[in-house]
């Protein structure tokens, strides 16, 4: 489980590509590396990956075809960076919302509005997920737990404070960038339950 509170960014220093499979080597320092063991879970841009090898600060993760197909991790090159969050432990403060690290879809940044004290970023709503994207609801974007602002017909926005921009890759993202989405599982469960009940009553 993750909380959506990104600890920082880390550089991908090498990518070993095989058929429908990749190994990413990421350099982790400080608390992001501390106590890390083979088999541990670490979120990369919100996607839960498993540690497969440790060589000092260089940590390896394997990515299967499904991960490469449904996330933005397949677009990475050596030298790129990712948002990093270590798995939550029992007793940790939950500053964001409960996240699984399972990516639902990839969206695209369509606009960025900058003001002195915050930045508003607009994203496309992926087809078939619009019913789960609700004003003031939670959403995971590249591993960041964020609150949805305005929802329009085919897009939605989030408002980011300077701390978020500094700690995560959103400070350098541009229009056209691909971003991983994890739909809030509680929102999805409620919406799906209401739809099922209404359908059973012939009201859907």
C-alpha cells in the first residue's frame, strides 16, 4: 500500500530491454534507499514495482509487458527521472489517501496555468473513467495523491502548491506529457455499487 506522498525523484541510470520485458536500474539515496531489501515494493510514478537486485545505491526493478503497456514507464530512457514512494508501514502517518500502486490508465497534460503561489494542471479524462473523476475527489497522478479541482466534459484539473512542484516531476512537466492515473478505489467501489443497485431496480 502507498499513501500518494511522493518522497522525491530518482534517476533511471540504465534500462535493459528484452522481448516484452525491461529491467530498470534506479539510483536511490538516503531514506529512499535506507533498509531496502530484495522483494520490497517501491512506487515509480505511482506504479508498484518490486526490488530484484541491490548494488549499493543502484536498485533494479523488473517491468513486465502489462506494466510497459498501461503506464508511462515504457517511455522512459536512461537519464530520465521518476517519482518515488516507498511502501507504507503500519503506524505511518497517512498524509494522502490509500493507493495500491496499480495504474488504471495514462492521461495527457493538455494545459498548465501558472500563478505566483500555485499551478493548475489540466488533464484529459481517459475514456470510460469519467464517472470516477469527481470534483473534490481523490486521484493518483504519477504517484501523487491529489484532490480533483474542476471537472469539465473531457478534462479535469488539479491545483499544485510549490512544495509539490519542487518535490515531484510536476515541476518540470510540459503540455503533452503522459501521466499515470490511479483511480481512487473507494470512489470506484461506490460508483460501481450505485450503478449496480440502480440497474437491478431498473433505474439505470
